[in-house]
């Protein structure tokens, strides 16, 4: 679905249009994918360590 807006679009109208859009993806499928006890920053540094 495509919602076209311009600078004169009323925020209430936009909110109503967004409520009507179907939500297919949620974040529930990603919950618990990382090991517990892992620091997020350390994980990112390790995951992006391809250049070293």
C-alpha cells in the first residue's frame, strides 16, 4: 500500500491511514535470537570484525 502525503496533509488523516495499513512483520520472530549475557556492543564489534 502506498500513502501519498504532501506538506498540507493533516496529521489526523495520516494517523487514520496508517491504522488501516496491514501489519505483516513484527519483531516477535527476532526475540531471543542472541545469546543471553552477551553485551550488545561487544557482539556488534565481533560481528563486524570482517575487516581485521
